[in-house]
C-alpha cells in the first residue's frame, strides 16, 4: 500500500473538531403572547371596526349621480311629532323641486340618440348665431312618440322650476339643441 504524503490529507480532515453547542435561553418577544390573547378576547371590536371601515369605503365609492350618498337615510321627524311635511334632507341641503318640461329640439336625429335617464345640457341658438346654455345636467325622463316634424322632435326633461321657465322662454325665441353628458 502506498503511503500518503504528509501534505495530502484525506477529504474532511481540514474541518475543525466537533464541539458541544452551549445552551441558550429561548428568545421571547416582549408582550407577544399577551397581544394575541387580547386580540382573541376583543375580536368583536376588531370585526366591528373592520365592518365599519368596509361600509365607509362602499359609501365613498358609490354612484356619483345619486342625489345623496348611499347609506344615509333622510332624517326622520322627532318622536311624537305630528308634522305632515317631509323631513329635511341630511346635511342641511335645500330640496330642489323638479318639474317635467317638454322641449322641442331642433335636430330630430339628435333626439334619436337620447334614452330616458340620460343627462343633457340644453343650448339655445339665436338667429344672430349666438349660443347660450339654458339648462345643465337635465335628466331625460321621456321621449314621446309623436314623430319628428320639420321643426324638430320633442323631449321631456326633468329640471328645477326656474330652469323650466328659462327653457320655455328660450324655446319661444331660439332653436334648442342638446349635448350629451
């Protein structure tokens, strides 16, 4: 058998000798187990807080075309009140009385594009070529099937009472057009 030279060592011979690992006390996070117990004990509060946050996010992300935010009912009259008037809106906003106003639009083809529920702006064009906005954000409530005439087509809009008066005055002196919103 051949002898190994003193410079060549068998594999693994250069590793340090094994030694015993000293005993360490366990590492503990201060208050960790107590927080878990508190969380379990107060889980109803945690669930209630989570539901409140979710409800607030849903109300904030609700539709923007509603008159008021979803989830906020109109305030009820005080207990024992015999008032027959409707309750005031939330946040002190004045209720605007809307009326339906039939309006003849000069371009009958434009009326064919409209559907009930659409929002439009009404523009009045004078004979001198000057245009002005008569109504903004008016809701289309209906399109009567009376047929188009040479003077246009009829549209029924839901607007505040003052705007309805402006529409009637503008229709008497100008040609009316709508722009979709």
